[in-house]
């Protein structure tokens, strides 16, 4: 737990430093490393934050990078598979309109939803 809070703290410090540098300058100049760190710290893609965390070990970051890349590869594979499936199995809809002169209506029973019955009420004098 302490390791995670240290990682989040270091990312927060990096963002604070970035914001301070950004607002002190008269005009903003593009700095790819700080911009990439800021993006990775705030992106909602699972694992990208841990790939860019400079305070983590290189082994841990490479495992996270591998997991993120495997996730991206599986996602691309699924999208490609579904698109190919969509184009190889077209949908044909056949509508046939038949007019029938007579329909047999089913037997319908209407049940009373009253809790009180008329025979019970008349026996009680109501």
C-alpha cells in the first residue's frame, strides 16, 4: 500500500511541478516528456499510469507495458474479427404479407380482481 501511495505522490509532484512551470512561462513551449507524463498520469486507460511512473522499478514498468500491449493487441484482434464476421455474414430479411379473411379468436376468461364476492356480501346483509 505504501508503494502505491509513493507512486501516486511522485506523479502528483510531477504534475504540480509541470503546472508551476506552465504558468510561470510567458508562452507555452511543448515539452514532450512532461506532457507525456501528465497525459499518462491522467488517462483512464488501465495500466498506462504505472508504465509511465518514474519511481517504479524498470521491471515493474516493463510488466505493466507488456500487459497494456497485450490488452491493446487483444482489443484490435477482437475488433478485426467482429468486422470481418459482419461483412462475411450479411443479413437477409424476407417479409411475407398474407391476408386472412377470418381469424379464430381464442377463448378468453375474465377473472374478477375484487377481493369481496357478491354472494358473501349479500349473506352478510350488505
